[in-house]
């Protein structure tokens, strides 16, 4: 049976301080362990690996924080690599599967695959450039709008700043101070309002385009090379492309809370579904149009 701890009144001062410090230390250790355990479950990693990798992503010294903030927000181009990689592999594999389904020659596979690889890769890169640039243009438009509103209705914009930070939990003197600081600088006020309206990330259109194109070509070459290589063919193409899909998904998991053994199969199923559809269309058209056999 667990006994109740003795009353504090029966302890000496030294005993009390020592016991309380022991309890607090145990609590801190338990809290640290709980955080690591939660981290392990979220990431789907084994407990041992999680404890080994449970480290802060960056330093929190005053100098490190100052340097990190001076660099500005981090622009992430992972989406462009994942998007380009999956689409590149799907596009060329779909061409190979469709042509094989239609029982056409290897020359047709080679011509159509490389034509799609270059044309679609450039088209995706150009589209991503235009889309990313449109995001930046929209941010500039909102920033110009906020500057115009500050000039025409400064008190209205001041009240908007007040309500924004009130919704974040600021009140009383703290709210008045932060409103005064932000509204005392027109540039800071306009940027604050623009961020609240759009939550923008200042991504480079060129980097986004190049990331998409590079990933598209790298992953798009996998089906072509595996099919045309010595001892290759459709079976080798299916295996190699499936591994490429799985690899893209597994790599993607390092930037998400989804474990690699879930992210990998998810991307694999998406890509292989598109390839199976292309093969079925090619096979069906061959039967329907009575195409000659290569």
C-alpha cells in the first residue's frame, strides 16, 4: 500500500528543500521524457531512434536568434521538387506504358518519351515560374493597397492593427504599446497588414522553376533509361519507376509528420495509378482502332 507523504510541518527546512528539489527534478525528467515520447509517436519512429534524434533544429542563443531573424523568413522549395519529381516520373512512365499497351515499337517509346520529358518539363517550369511570380505580385499589390489606406484613413488602419493584436491575446497597456510601436513606422505598419492579409512567403520564381524542371527531368529519366537499358523492358521500367515514386515519398516524409513507410507507399500508389491508367488507355485504343503490331 502506498503511504501518504509526511506533512511538511514534520520536516526540517533542509529536508524540505532537498525533497522538493528531488520532486521537481523528477518532474522535469518526466516532462522531458513525455515530450520525446510524443515526438516519437508523431513521427512514427522507433523509440530508440527518436531519443537519439530528439534535438533542437537550431540554436537559441541571442546571437543565433539575431542572425536567423536578420536572414528573414525561410523560403521552402520542397513543394516544387516533389511536384516536379512525381509529375516527371508519371509523365514518361505513362508514355512508356501507353506505347507498350498499344504494342508499338521501341523507337516510338524513345521519341515520345524524350519529347514529353523536355516539353512537359519546360512547360511545368514556366508555369511554376508564372504562378510563383503571381504570388509575389499579389503581395506587392496588397502592400501598395495598405500604404494607400494608411495615407487616406490612418485611424481606421490603426484600429485594424489594434483588433488584429487584440485577437492574438494582447490587452490593456501591452496592446496600447504594441499598437503604438507598429503604427509609428509606416513601412512596418504596411508590412504587418500585408502579412496578416496574405501570410506570404517571398519565394523566388526562378528557383521554383529550376527546382521543378530539375526534379522533373531527374525522375522522368528513370522510366526511359530502365526501359531502354540492356535487359530492360516493361517489367524493369515498372520496378524502377515504382522505386522512384517510393523514394520521392520517403524523402518527403523528412519535412512532415508522416513516417516514411506511410509517405512512400502513398506516393507510390498515386504514381502507379496514373501509369496503370495510361497502359489501359493504350491497350484499349489498340484494340478499338485495330492498330498494327510493331
